[in-house]
C-alpha cells in the first residue's frame, strides 16, 4: 500500500465521497430523520464543512475522515433547517431537524468535540483511524483546547472497550422512536475524554 496522507479538509468536489463514507458509518443515526439513503447522502454532501475535518488519502482517494466541533463551528454545521426544508419539504424538514436535534452536543469551554470518525472498510486495520485521531488531538493542542471529547452511540449493551487514550466518563440512555420506524434498541451514548497531554 502506498503512503497514507492526512490533510485538513477536502476539495468541495469530493463532498459526495465524504458524505457516502460518513453515511456508511453513521447512516443508522440519521435514518430516523431522513430515511432515504440517496436523499440523506445528498443532504450530507451539502452540509459538511471541510475546514472542520481531517481526511485520510491513499493514492488521492479519500479512505477516512474525522470531523470536529469547536465553539465557532462544526463539521456538520451546514445542516440547517432551511437546507432540510429545501430538500425534504416543510413537514419532513421540520421532522428531520427535530430528530437530528436529539444528537446535538455543545462543547464546553476549551473543549473540542469529535464529530465522527470513519475509515473505509477496505482500509481498516492499517492505523488510519489512529492517525486521524492524532490529527484531531494535535489540532486541539495547537489551538489552545484543554480537552477532546468523543461521544459514541453504542447499540450493543456489552460495549466496554476503551478508545485509543479515551476513557468512559459518562453513560446516557436515549430511546429513539420515529414515524418511520420504532427502534426497539436503546442507544447508549458513551462519552470519552482524551487522557493524553495536548501539545
């Protein structure tokens, strides 16, 4: 395999690839708000803000990404009510905005929140996720943040592993039911705080 290159952001022409990759990992989270995958990917491709991400490339192909949220904006910050209404109509747009608001998180002072990390399944096990995580942590340290937070939606109750220097600091339960389907599973939100030194 050729070298893995990590860069901040991506060219706007690559938005569909970014949205598709993100949807493969997190589509289940958004499906209660936007059931149709094609529509969901189209909305995501219009909503992501490149400057709030680090992207992994192999041979100029995007193979992974990690988004983040700061006090001044976020990776998913372009997903506004007006975008949802334009794409889905008034009733469905308001519904989608309401469901998606359940997943909103706000960073504390001097805290950077990870806004999703995903690696293409063909490239997993090669350290790309760790490289992306290191890029986010490095970005936080260089920009004066005291901590990095990673919230994980867990659909398996036996989930207990630690994430690369993150430790579990909070567990919330969230029951999601939508007009499209009623989810029998309770989604666990686990919050992980980076324990390393940000430098």
